[in-house]
């Protein structure tokens, strides 16, 4: 690809992404939201993040990610639910997936 | 900000730095000029869309398709901005810079904090930390080449969802959030096999509608009384 095309594509993607990011903070400052809609927005963010967890834990592209990754995330999730420290949760999730792969689990 | 929170954010920054190294290496390895992954990281600063962009272009896809796919993946920042927009601060400088630093991890860190001061501190510390570490990682990866390309071997692919899960779990202790989250995650997973990346995550928002619908009758009876 031509360098100029690559630069233009990068800048357009960056500008569009910035517009997505910037719209919320700016529009929010102009309107006063009811406590109910505030709660709704927070719920929406939680729903998006949870959906992201489900997708990134279980799928890779359009396919199933294999067993090692979801198993690691599950171990992390159980530890987090039992209120284990964040560092333990993250390292246990990564180590579980890595170890399962060492023993040949996809 | 206390040391515990700083340590947690530091760990996420370290993990993202390693992913950044692999991203830089993969981009250069698949034929991109050395500046391309760095420019993308500075200007776009959203890992999933950057991987998507270089993947499509490297496989001979057209740049417009790569941009559209990247934008679709990044559209979730719009609802994120509405949810945590007041955390950024009131001045225009803070809004401009804070918006560019908005990413899954610092939104999740902000949402997981109880009071406003901690929310702001977590958002900014995580945003700045990730921006520095991600870009530094990309530079290292772009120059070092194939040092780290398979981050799956370290289980880093499991660490990212685990990070978000740990940060989202406190919100799930609130029963009102559980139905919307369950429906949202189910819809996202069910549509992932056949929809382009980014869209399934956005479709998860129907879960929020379900939450409203579930609450509405209760309100009506209150009014009727």
C-alpha cells in the first residue's frame, strides 16, 4: 500500500474513533441527566464490558477460541468472585491458559 | 490513589505493553513500514481495532474496508463516553485528552471505584499508563521484530478478559444489573459467528432494554397508586 494511503487511512480511523470517544463527555456536559438515566448509562457500560469479556474469552474471530483461554478466564473469574486480589486473578488466568497449552490443550 | 490500585493498574499496563510488543512485531513482520504500527498506536490507540486494521490490509484488503472494520470495533466508545464522561473533568483540555485516552481498561477501572475522586484518579492513571506502555511496547516490537509474537503462549489472551471480568464483577453484585448483562452477553456470543467484529458487542445493549422493560411495570403501578 502507498505510504500516503496508509497515513490517510490511519488518520481517518483515528479521527472517527476520537469522535466516538469525545461525543459522550461533550454531550453529557450540556444536559442534566436524571439519576435514572445515569444508572442506565452505567449499566450500559457494564453490559458492554461483560459482552466483551464473553466474546474475548470464548471466541477468536468468528470461531471458538479453544479450551485453554476460557478455562483461564473461568479460574480468574472464580478467584475474583471469591474476592481474591486483582493481581492474583489476572496472573492465575494467564498461567492457567499457558499451562493448559503446555500440556497440549488447544 | 492508594498503592493497591496503583499496583493493579501497573499490572494491566505491563500486560498491555507485552501485547503492544507483539502487535508491533506482527505489523512489521507482515510487511508494514516500521512507522505504520507506531502511527496507528498514537493516533487510534485502541488495540483490537489496530490488530483488525493491519490484518485486513496485510491480507490485501482495501483500506476503506479496514477503516470501516476498525470504526465498527471502536463504536463502543460512544456509550462508554456517556457512562463515564463526567470522570474526565470539566475543562476542554481534560475532555480532549481524556477522550483520546478512553479505552476498555480505564473505563472498567473507573466504573469499579466507589467515590468520584477514586474514579477520576483510576481513569487518568490507567489511561496515561496504558498510552505510554502500549506505545512503548509497539516501538520495541516494531524494532525488535519477532521477539514476542505469540502472546497466547504466556496466556495473555486469557489475562485481558480476566482483567475486565474482575473489574465488572462488583457491579454484578447488584441484582438489577444481572439480567441485562446475561441477555447482553448471550446476544453478543450468539451473533459473533456471523456478524463483523464490533457489532455483537453493540448488540449486547439490547440487554439494557430488557432491564428497562423489566423495571417499567413496577413504575407504572407506583404511578397508578
